[in-house]
C-alpha cells in the first residue's frame, strides 16, 4: 500500500511507479499460468471475471447466435445470468445445462451434442468443481467445442494455486483467493480468440474492464502466487492424503455419503452428506466444536438452499458438509487440526441427530 497507492494511469512519478508495479504483478501471474502478460487482466472479483468472460465471448459472436452450453454444476455467475437471458427471451434453447454423472463429471456425449447446435456461442466448463472436487475432462470438451469453431471458457477458480494449472482452454478465469491472495479476479484471453466486451475501454486492462485495478491488490495476488507455487509440489500431495482420511472417516458415519471422485479430484476439498439432518444444523454444530465448515453449493452457500451441484449429481443433498483445507501457510497445525476433525465427525453428526430425535437409524 505504501508503494502502490497511486493511480497507474497517471503520469506523475507515483503513477508511473504504480504502473510498473502493476505490470510486474501481471508478469508474475502470467508466468505462473504459462501465458503472455498481455493476455491477463485483473478484475474486481472472480465472479465478475467469470461473468465478463461470458459477456465478451457472447458479444464477439453475436451474429452467430446467443446460445450458452455449460455443465449443470457451473458457478452461479454463469448459470444465473444465462437462465435469466433465456427466460427474458422466452427461449429455453438459449441455455443447455449438460448433465453430469454421480461423481460430478460432465457427460461428454451430451456435451458434444450440445455444442454442435448451430446457435451455440459459449461453451463453459469448470476445470474442477469447488464443492466436490471432481476434475473435468477439459481436453475432450475443448476438442468437441473446437470442432464447431467455439472457444472453451474454463473456470479454474477452485483449483488455481492448489492444483496443476489447466492447459486445455481458450478463455480462463481465476480468483486470487484460491491461492491465498485477496479478492481479485483474473481473466485470461488467449491471443487469437474472438472476444470483445461492448463496454470496453482500450486503455483499461486490455479492454476487459472499466475499472483500473487497485495496485496493492495485484501486488498481494502476485506475492501470494509466488509463495503458493513454491510450496504446491509438497502441499498438494499432503492435502490429498488428508482429504483421503476425511473421506474415510465420514464414510464410516451411518447413513452418510461422501461425494465426488475419490482420486481424480482437487487435493483440498471434500463434501459429505448425512441423512436426517439439515446442513445449517450440522454447520452450526461443527462451528460450536471449533471447526469452520460450509454447506450448500460453494458459489451460493449464503442462501442455505440445497446444493444444485449435488442435485445435478443425483446424490444426497440434505445435511451436506463441505470442507476446504486451508493452505499450510495459513494453518501451521493443519495435520493436527484434521486429526481433531476426524474425531469430531461422528459424534457431531450423532449429536445433531439426537437433538432431532432421530439418532443413527
């Protein structure tokens, strides 16, 4: 904040210094993603970047059509506006939500058929789901989209900094919070991809936003990326092993289902659901025991509504608990914390059931 407070668009010394720092932060993030700095833009938040990514693809291809294809478990920043556009046009064909299997992986046959529709302009798919962790087959999905001249928009917000950087994409979106940074969206558009935002200002973030990033946030995001990237080769396998232990302990609780792919997944997230209880009650009970967990979909958990992700997977939606392991830098006693959580899972669920008078049935 001391060195980057000035407006990088100004020509005074402080502004020029801020511009240099912003450019350096962009270079760091671009290097980590394996792209050129000119392809990277910083936006106010991850969801903002995701919505803007869709808008830019849609506007650039507006003469072709306005149809969006996504998986049924995408982030609300994609699904909600797309549903609204279809409803406003009274045309349900403007959005196709491709089904997923019981592990949360997109149906590639249905995906290929959906993107073949001639009015399709947006093909959006997560690299991995932030609620159940399952990775998506990006290579196959991108090939199917490319066969019809469509760029693949990949939402990598759940995994950047914690998992390998995806390579099969044309437009990529991330959120610095995923790698321990501040709230800052990252929008990456590969050179040659048709993308244009109708509200663009060419002098602001390569025409992808109208708000100049606050330089201290960009610096913090770049510093967090460097630190996380340096430790990820050790952190990711350790987190994967800890989640394996959580999955095993939760599976031993009566009438409890652990969801998502047990292997081909993000290393640091896990969701399990228990019958006879609701998510709010279980979250409150874990909170009282000293554990911060979540319930509902990762992108809409504040609503406390049943998870659209779990519903699309056809698995149990009631009493779901989502655990996201923090970065080791933020939790020096992570292994011990997981040990304590393992001991708490069964008695906590049992206590909630007992309060409801259902017990372990």
